[in-house]
């Protein structure tokens, strides 16, 4: 099976600090409301059918998998409050639902979803999933028991909130490895979203692995449309960029984030004012 999964983060009206984590690194992934609307408009223009949800992926729905057009998926990471205040309404206006991945240690804190908001979103048909408990840095470098505990604690907290099984997760920071998948599988995760920009759905340690194409602040307003369109050009470029970064990150170490911030602020493709 294949799926084109789009990865968004927080959406803000005036200030990136309105929702989710507050840092220069987090801000690189936050979209203004106008930019988010433009991305969704592009997807709607390219696709007539709604996005699929994790259940169709987990059970490898052959009817969907055999369609002429690869199905698409909407995901939003971190558990910022903007999923409730902004994202959900805009998806529902189109008859769509998405996946809301929650970092559970921050539930109820300023800028993050509350328990009642999470419960309501689940009731409205959105998939609530784990984004780990504490969103550790470099998730895949942690000991196995710590990774498994992060998944298990997060799942338990979410199941307590929504009163139903939670078996979908996304890898914090995109730091995936086979150990991360094994820990997720042992903790009860059945569908695991990574940040690798690929469409093929794989399997590891009992988890269905789904790659995602990230939409960042400053990206062209028609990027999501091009990613979900039949042409694979935008997806190929995303895959090539991801692999190039994979080679550069170990060489630059901590300076990688500073350089990425500078490129975001000064690059010719920047269409959004920096805070």
C-alpha cells in the first residue's frame, strides 16, 4: 500500500507562541492561518476524495490501495491548541478529519490542548495519537527502555482522556530507527508515522510505518497541492532533500539547526516574515 501523508505543526494568527512549543526550531514549522488555508485549498483543488485515516492503513484496505490515485493523509504533530481552535474546523468544513499527535506531558499547559479539547476532538472523528510523553531530543539515541516508556506513558494518558484504545503514534523530531519502531510495537502502537518523505507503507516490529511530507513555514503556498497530485516531482525533491540532510546533519552536529534557521530567514524561497 502507498499513502501520501502530509505533516503539519501548529497554526497561528499573530504570534508563533500562541500554540505549541516555543523556540526558534519549533517556529520553523508553524504556519500562519492564511498559509495553512492556502495549503488546504491546494489539496482540495487537487483531490476530490477526503483523506484516509489510520484504520485504513492498519488494515491495508485493498479497495483504497488499489485505487488509481494514492490516498492522502493529514497529520499534525505536537498537540498544540491550534488543532482545536483552528485546524479541526477547517478540516471539518471540507468533510475531512485528521490525525492529532499529542505530547502528553504538556496537556493542559499554556498553548497546548486540554483534556476536554482532546476528548471533544476524538468525539468529532479526529484520530488522537501519541507523539511521545515528553518529546525528548534525539529520540532514537535514548535507551530502549526509555523509548518504550515514552510510548507507553503517552498511550496510557491519552486512553485515560478519550476512553478508547490509542494505537497510532508519530516519531518526535523525526528521529526514527528500528529500535524506535520496536519500542513502539511493544508499547502497543500499530501505525507509526515517521518524517521520511516516502509513500510506500512498510512494516517493522508489528507497526505499519508511514512516511510523511513536511510542510514548513516559508514553503510555497502550492506545495501541499503538488505533493498530493499525480505528478511525483515535488515528492522526489522532498525525498532528495531529506537524504541530503541526513548526510549533512552528522557532520554539522548542533550547528545544523542554526544554519537551517539562517537559510530559512534569508533564502530566496522565504515568503513569510520572520517573528
